[in-house]
């Protein structure tokens, strides 16, 4: 029998295509805004994109991977700053394939090294990337480049 470890984290979890992203950052750093923009961009091009969780994410280690889901009271809901809490297109759970950490632009390395992150103590590591919280369009560009570089997903086609 394998031991399952569970942890609740402040963040967002979304799915783009078949790739699960866990988005972390300080309160007010733009996690929900980044998630909304990524999802809207993908959906506008008729690609699969869904919310899994906004604000609180339940992370469960299963073997060498992490399953993410929303607490029952937050399922299907996401904050849209200055508009309120809204119903969103969502799915109940996803495997987290990549951690996206929002940081102030000044804190980012010009030539970053490849990093990994543990979502639960002593759990397996998964790829992690840092993106600027103060330049969402650049963050989106970096995320798309990382996903394409690692062949994690097919990027949405440009018009």
C-alpha cells in the first residue's frame, strides 16, 4: 500500500491542453489574473483549457506525481479581481506537470537555471519556472516557450 500525502496550498491550478499547471505566488501577485488570461487565450483558439482550483489547492501526492483539486466549497469558482467571484469552466482534478512561481521582475535571474519543486515535504520534484508578476504578457510568453521547449503540450495556433 502506498502512502498518500496531502497538503493545502495558496495558489491556482489550471489545465492547458493536457498539461496541469500549479501557479504559486504571494497574495495579490496575479495568480488568478494569469490563470484567467491563459485560459481565455486557449479557449478563444478552441483549445482545451479549464480551471481546477483558485485561491486554495489541495495537493495529493500519488506515487511520483501530484494530483491537484479544489476544496469542495471552491469548486467551479474563481476570483476575477474587481468583478468578484465567478463561475468558471472547470474540471475536478488534474496532475500537476509544472509549477509556475510569480515573482517581482527584479527578483528574476536573467539567465535562470532549470529548477524543480516539491509540492509536499519529501515528495517527488516536478519542473518549476519563475515568471514576472509585474509583466503578465511576458509571463504568458515565457510559459508558452517552456511548454513548447519541453514538448509538454501543443501551443495554441496563432491567427
